[in-house]
């Protein structure tokens, strides 16, 4: 028997009273157990209380549902379903209505996101490979043979091309030492001269 992992599983539990007294169906409980050792519980399910009275020579059926965990998909697991009932004198009975090893299987949905994204990734890789192959075959990665001359700024070619009208006259007069040294060298000379004084 196969049970879908992560999906609701329903069982119908039938009870026939073959005795002379009324029987009371108390509750149904279920658990998943390790298949090599049925005393080892892996997953317990809720007990559903019915408190249903069954007259002599009568039958009753109840429904019990549970959801096996996704972690058990692909494994054989022991499933035990117990029916707890009592007679009118108060004697309690437990009947294992189902006690077998079952296979928990992964529920197959119509759309699997993992498979979808795998196909999207594969499609992207194919497109990338096609682009690289096209670039390689058409020579798109080779540099063109024609070399462009880089434009070099030459400034003004003649002093006559400069418009001196906006420059103040005092700035046009050459200041002493401006053509000989840079401002940093002048600063160093001044500081050295002040130390010697």
C-alpha cells in the first residue's frame, strides 16, 4: 500500500458487534513506526474520539484521517491504526485494525517548480553558448585593423590668438621669480630663509 507524503490520507474503520452487550467505540489512533522495530514510534497522529454506541449484531463505520510527513517520502514505514472500544461493563479493548508496512510516496503534482527552474537554467545556458559560438565564428571579438589617431590638444598656437582684454593689467606684468621656480619651490626657499634669520 502506498500513501502520499504531505497529503491527507483517510481510512474507514468498520466495527461489528458480535456480542450480546452494547459496545462503545471510544477512539481511533494511528502512528508511523520504524519497520524493523514496531515499538519505535516515528510519527504519532491525533486520537479521534467518537464515543459511538454499537448495539448487538450491528455495525458501525468511522472515518480517520491523517497526514504523513514529507520527510518519509520514498521509505517503507510501519503503519499501525488502533481502535479502542469498551463494553457496557467498562472492560477496555484495543484492536489493531491495521498493522502493516506501507510505502510513503512523494505526491506528484502537475507542476514542479524545481523541474521548471532547471529547464529555465538549461535554456539560459544554451542561449549563452549560442551567443559565444556566434561571436567566435563571426570574429566579433577581433579588433579592427584601422587605428584611429588620438586627438591631441595643442592649445593656442600663437600668442596673438589669446584675448588679453579680460585679464587685469597687473597680472600681465611678469612677477619676479614666477618663471624660474614653481610655487612649492618658492615656499621651501622662503621657509629656509626664515630659519636662517
